[in-house]
C-alpha cells in the first residue's frame, strides 16, 4: 500500500468530515421525523400511460404512521400503497397528484373509509413524483364527536331540508334523515359518493355526474352555487332547489355544506299561477277582440242596414207620394225592391246571430245521413237564383259521389257551402264561371269550390276567417266580412277541415273535408 501525500491526506480528511456532518444532519432529521406526533410519509406516485395516478411507493414513513399500520417502518418503506392499506380512494389520490403537478401545498379534512376515521391532511411537493403527506387524527379531538353528535341530533337531523357535508373529494361526511330516510343506507353513505348511491339504487349516474361537476366548480371558484334538481317518482315530477356552500378557513379548505329544499309545491303553484295568468291574458285578449267586434258590428251594421233601409224608405215614399199616378206594374216593382232589401237585412241578422252563437259556443252539430246529390244541387240552385244566374256553375263528379250519401248537419252544411259558393260568384264577377267538384279520401268526402276571380293574398289566409274582417282587395265589393267566419265555425263544429289555395289575381279554391261517419 503506497503512502499518501500530504495533499491527498488533507482531501480525504475533508471528505470524511463532510460525510460525518451529513450523517449527523440525517440522524437529527430521522430523530425529528420519527418523533413527530402526526403521521407523516413521503410517497412516490405511480402514473399510467395516460398520466393518471394509479398507486404509489412509500419512500419514507415515520414511527407514528408505522405504529398505526402495525408494522416496523423497515417493512413499509419501498412498498406499494395498495399492498399496505388495500383500496386507495381515487379522489384522494387525484388530490395528492395535483400537488405533484402544480407544486402547490393543499390542506383539507378527509374521512377514510378504510380506517373509519377523520383526518386533517396536508400535502406538499418534495421533488418530481414525490410528495410529503401528514395526517392528523381529529376523530378523537376533545368533545369533537360529542358536540358533532349533539349538533346533528338537535339541529341538522330535524331541519326540514336535505342537509349533507362533503370532504374535498365529494364524499359524504354527514347526511341528515331528510336527505336519506333509511337509517342503514344513511350510515352506509358516510365516506361514499353519489356515484356509489347510484350504483346501490341502480340510478342513472348522470345525476351524480351533474352534482360532481357543480361540486368541482364550487371548490375551484370558492363560491356557493345553487341549481334546480328535477326527478320523476311515482308518476309525478319533483323539484329540489339545491345549494353547495364551500367552507374555507384562512384559505384552507375544510368541507362543503350542501342542502336541498323541496320546492315541488312552489313549482306547482307557480305553474298554476302561470296558467291563471295565461287564462287571464287570453280572457283580456278575448275581451279586447269582443270589444273590437262590437265596434266593427256597430260600424258594419250601421253601414249595411243604412243602404237597404234607404232603398225601402225611397220605394215606400215613392208609392206614398205617387201611388195614385203610377201603374200597378211600377208599384209591384217597388214592392219587390222592398222585399229584396228586407231579405238582405234578414240574412245579415241571421249571419250575426250565427256568429254570436259560435262565439258563445252554442253552435250545435246534429248530423244525419242525406243524399249528397240533392244536397249540393239545392245549394247550387239557391245561390244561382239569388245571383240571378250571373255565372255558370259547373259540377264535376268523376267518382259519381252524388248518388251516395253524406253524414252532416244540414243546417251547418248549408252555412258552409252557401257562403263559399256565394263568395265565389261575388269575387269573380268577370270570370263568369265557378266549379264545384266532388271527390273522396279514405276518411272524408271532399267538396271543392273554385273561382277564377281576384284571389286572396297569402298574407291574409288566416285573417279572412276573423269576423268583420275583409281583404284589402275587396273594398269596392259589398259584404260584411261574416261569411268566412261562419264557414270556419261550422266546419269546426262538424269536425271537418278547410283548406285554402289561392294567389292574387288567379282565383281561389276552398277545399272542405267532411268525415264519412
């Protein structure tokens, strides 16, 4: 063995001194570490390919923690956590992994289902993938359990609302009888999540996921949040107004208080109130419409009655003044004029009476089986006669339906087709031809009336059925605006259908479908 030089000996002495100092420091650290009252461990996290934590190695552990686990620390170091404590709670592992990834220390209260204890947990980053964790058992704090139990029994258990307290992983620390009625299920839920409850009750987990999303938002924003839960049970909808309230003390998370209040009766009352408001609004609108109808009625009646009354007055006055000077034929002509005007006023009054019955819901439908051919021919003859045969009225019946029957209230049927055919003649004065066509469908007998007159703008297809309403292009043509409203109400009463096909300047077709039985 060669003799060391002075410089080499000096270097070796310095190295030995450093080793001695480090050993002294490590020994002091070990003494301090092992004598801590809190349970402390340093773990190295194990991640899968998706960078998700799945387990950990225990790289160091103090005597308090080793004693708690019932093994010498030498048998625990470098062991996997799952082999030592069994099931590792995924939410807890994710929280610890967040410390490793962000480098930010966290502290929170946690309930361990494995050991049935409450802990105050603090976690900090040591180095990459390594995290230090301390556990302080708070289950046996002076009067903690007694005070908590008394508070639960005297206050929380008797509040008429769902009350729950959650740890940072959204596991239940407490839930009152209003939240879960069954005593055994309520005890079972401590340390478990809504996902576990969904599994137990075979409920769709979307409910649990929705609550978890809200919970995470509350923790992240450190702000309370409320929302409305809706669920269906025993054929009835229930509504629960829920709130999550996070509790932070000195910026350290402690727990989240959740509560829910059944607002089903309030929602039902609100629905009824909305319905009442809707009914009231409809009534007010109806009242407004009726007032407008009354105004239009007075205006229309005044106008429509003024013309025939003037004609009657003129004819009667003429006969009175010149009766002894005019021939019997002239007198007869004047009397015919009076009769025509009286018939016009009678028809106007009848129309107004029908509209009034429809508005009051007093239009009655008493259908009977009648011959279709006789029914339609009578209407064509009546309208042609009243119009002094101004138009050719062509009947098309390819299926020979006129020899069969139709099931209809004859009075309502006349109201429909006399008005439609009269309008067809009135609004096609230059065309001089109107077509009535009979056809059939599976459930209906179909009667169509087509004219080749002025047509109806599409923008007025709905408004033309409103009483006293008239199209903008018919101002110069006499009428009351009652005919089509009578048609619509009559079609409604017989449970039929009416369809309009028209374009401005190209005529109009009204298609009426009548149920076969």
